[in-house]
C-alpha cells in the first residue's frame, strides 16, 4: 500500500473529501496538514472512500490520523492500521474525534481508546466573540473597551501588499517567544507554518484581517470555513504589549462572518498552561473531544 507525501496539488481531493463529510476537528483540515507538513511529515492514501493519513514527526514513532471523507471510516482505519504495522513498533491513532470512537465502540472493533485532553479543540459561539456581551465576557469586554479608548486603529482586509508587514508581526512574536526559552525546533516549525499560511493565503482559501495602529500593522488573524456552520481560526499574531488587541482581532474577525457561521473553532492548547488559560478565558461553548486509539 502506497502512502504518498502531502503536497499542494492534493488540495482539491482533500477539499472534496472535507465537503462530503464536514470536519469536526482542526487536525485533518487540509490547510493544517499542509502548513505543518515539515513537522508532521503527513502522507496519505485513498481507500474505502476515504483519505487515510499517517504522520511521522522527527524523533517520534509514526502514528495514524483519523480518515477524511464520507466513505467507510472503520474500514479506512483498519487499512491505515495495516500500513502502521510496518512503520511503528506500537501502532496508535491520535487526534481521533469522539464521533469516530463511538462508531468503533458500536461496531465492537478491537480498539481501545483514552482521552487526549491536550488536543481537544475549543469551540466558541461566534455571536459571543463578536459582541462580547453578557457576564461571561465582562472582562474581555473591558479589555476591548480599553483598546478602543486608547488607540486610533484601522481594521484592514488581508491583501497581498500587506504580506511583508504581516511577516514583520510574526518576527516580533518570535522574538517574544525566544525570550521565553521555547525550544528552537518547535519555534522554527511554527514560523514555517505561518509563512506558508501568509504567503499562500489565497491558494488555501483563507479569511482574515489586520489591525493597524499608528501607521504599522500591530496584529492579524487568519482562518477558514471548515463546515457550513463553523469557522476555524488558524492563527492570531499580535503585539502582546497592547492591551485588548487580541480581543479586538477576534471580535472584528467574527463581525466579518456570514450569519450562517454559528461556531468558531480555535484549535487545541497542546497542554501549554499559558495557552490553556487564554483559551479558557474566552469561555468556550463546548470542546471537540479527541482520543488516542490503539489496537487491543
């Protein structure tokens, strides 16, 4: 069985599969697989009406990802397992959504599963992030009001001419993270993913906006429609020193969305305490639970 490395030319096939069975988790959206391909080394094969996925991060055992598409997902899982047996000492699937685990359980398949809290996706109400109304959002509303009162700002659509300025924001973000002693290897892949997303924004069907303050871009955000009622936010990069800027980015981004978009998926926290606090402080509506699945 041949699994081939992911490339931009595979996008049309993945988008068709995503449309046939709208995605509920961020990990297997084509954009994430593509911009993180240097880290995860994702490869894929078509089987049983699905796109089957393998990942092999440097220095880690290869693992399977949940299949994409409306075909026989259980058969696709078994197909991927056979490929894993020749690559990993202990085959395992990661980032498996709750709905697929329920299918496995109902079918009595010989798999075991355990929660993967660090990779659960945070899902918010778009209206809540847009208006910042209600007691739950009182603190965020205060931050936003402070931002508006203390800054002359301009909200801009993302256009190709802004690319150098957006990457300058990324460089500023990188300097902040390097000062926090985050491993350089992790940061290098993060930087690469952002560069891919910014430079290929139109090719990857990205939405987004930037906020300019005092003649410079102070922050920007990017995302895409992942299902008929949900938008997926891939990134927010901004000046940490400007109070309320991140809240403003999120709020104004949600104001650009169509009324059909009810939810905002802001991906996982990876178990990082600061990121978890930030995502929890925005008061998620619910979590998209994921599991680690292993054959018995």
